């Protein structure tokens, strides 16, 4: 492929993406293909001769798109948002085209310098403590990781190394998190060979200080060595916030590493009105949030900060391999570029507007649910509304099954306090009030069916 062909190919692809996003509202939100579908459409062997690029885009349209879950559809209300924006897409294209793979953690390398700069911008945007800044006089700093799961694993590995150096090398380490934390925390425990204790939460789904203190004391009494706590700001199920003001001082007293996972909710801290939700964040040794969830940066882009990077350096800096990143892979993509694009095109006010609009849309949905006596609202937090059909769980399950089968909207089930609830999240940046109404009409139409039946 020569440069002219590349230009035509790339232009056609960008046109295709623009059309796809413009029309996404009209697509059924879930894949409409049957299992085994791809095998029927693709040959068993790779092509012997190269094919014209036009056939690739045609096949994306003909074969791939019908099999997609449309994560950016305004009718996708499950999980948490997976971010997307025009500057984010262009940044992703450019960073792949510039194709730098940085292995050099030196501020003269422009990729590293830009990453340090935008991570500082981001920390300021979120009102994080200044000790996290790369430019702080202290030992703090931040960088981009692949995912929140990586950040948790990295925090566990660092805390393990730190604790082992302070105690007996054969100490039996234990880490704590709440029963409501993301499954990636247990996975990280497995990978870091650290026992994870899942602690009970209060009636709001938050981990409280008294619970943590009791667990730590019990474990010390039975010969274990507490080494870290993974606290969540914005749990996956119900967007609950662990109490950092209570947990933080306990971690400090017992020399336990405090990692904060704010994968989704972290984006909200750009709005001053949500800052009370992260009170106590100054106790965190490390903090992670995903701009690729709710802050308009295309996946992947997970931000992680350390209060003191020297602990990370002890684990991850390897002169022998020439890498100086506090991360799992050897090399890294130039993801700062797309973050930079999003921050510049939206600006602080544009990002705040996006977050506030999505929270308002969730409140709008909450109002609709509350206005119907067949339903109960169980929890509302940021862009998430948890609700259920009153009565037996089977009614809620039936409703979820019907709605999922029809593929007009997509919602998620979750068990909270022994009750089945529906998680309804405002996920897409395209969502408007009319889309929320469409979702509500769809839910009502299916519950009517369900209650009559
Ligand atoms: C609170 C929380 N932490 C971690 C994760 C995992 O994120 P990632 O896919 O970036 O590892 C999620 C995913 O939804 C989450 O909600």
C-alpha cells in the first residue's frame, strides 16, 4: 500500500466511523448474529494474495458491525461508560500512526514529558492532593496504565515488597477490600500471591473504619501481617464510596498501603460539588481512575498516581532491561496524546458539563421510576440508578430477560442486600432525555406484560 492508497483508506475509515456514530442511535443495542456466524462468513485460510482495501471496509460493515454490542449507543445502560469522543478517536489514530513505543523514562523524551504534564493537569482537574503531581517538590508522581486492574495489581505488588522489607521475609501477608469491590481486586490478589480478605460493608455498600480495624486486629492476633487496603470510590455494583476518612488513619497507624480504585467515579471529582465523596483521599498511597470510562478518552487510558514513587521504583525500575516505568509491560504506547487532545478540545468546563449532564439524566430517570408505584428505587449515585420491580425477585428477573431479548436497550442485573436490582447507567455521550424516555417506555411496556402474565 502506498501513501496515496493509505490516505484514501484512512479517509474512508474515518468517514465510516463518523457515519457509524451518527447512526448508532438507530441500531439494536446488542448483536443480532447467531453463534458460529463468523465461521460462515470467513474462510478457513488467510488470503494468498493481498486484497483491495475497499473490501475490508465493506466487510466491517457487512460482517463485523452486525455482531457488535454497540457500547456507545445511547440505549446501552449496562456496566459503566466506555469512553469515546471525536478528539479521543483522532488522538488514538495519531498515536498509532506516530507509533512511538517509549521505553525511556526521561523527561527529555517528549512522550514522557507530555504524559507527566497531562497527568498533572488531570490531577489538578480532579482536585487531587498536590503531593501526587509529577512537578511536586516531593517524591510523588503519576503515569498512564492499561487499566484499573493493572493499577490494583501494581499497588499490591509494591505494598507486598515494601512490607516484606520491613518485616520477616516469610511473613504471611494479607490485604483487605470490601465485598463490593471490583472482581479485579481478587484477581490482583491471586496474581500478587496475596491473600485478600473481603470485608462486609454498611447499608450503603461502603467499607467503614470499624470493620477494617476489627479485621486487622483479628489478623495480627492470628499471626498475619496486614499489608494493603484497596478502597473503592464508586463500586461497580452500586457506585458506593468507601469511607477514606475512617480507613485512611487506620492504614497509617498500621503501616498499611492504601490504594484507591476510583475507576468510574473519579471523573466526577472534576466537579467541586462531588469532592465530599473523596474526603480522606490525602491518606491514599496510590490512586487510580479511568479516563477511558467516564472522561471521554477512548480505551485504553487509566491514570495512576503515587504519593511516593520511590516504593514503585524499587519494584519496577530495572536497569538491566532499561525500563523505568512503574508498570507491567516493558514498553508503552503514547496514550498521553489522546488524553491531551480531549483535555484541550473539551477544556475543564466541557468535561464538567459532560459529567453534570449525565448525572442529570440519571436523576431524570430516577424521577420517572419513582413516579410509577410498581417500581422501587434502591440507590442513585452519579450516573447510576438501581431499581427493581416491587415484590418477588422473579418479577425483576423476568423484566430483565424480556428487555434483553428485545435488544432495544441493555441493562444489567445486580444483587444488593439480597435483592435483585437493575443497574441502569447513563453510559453514552450521545444520551439525551428522549433516549432516557425511550428506555423508560421500553421497561414499562415489558413490566406491564410481566405483571399481567
Ligand atoms: C470500580 C472498578 N474498578 C475496576 C474496574 C476494572 O476496570 P479495568 O477494566 O480498567 O481494569 C471496574 C470496571 O468496571 C470498576 O468498576
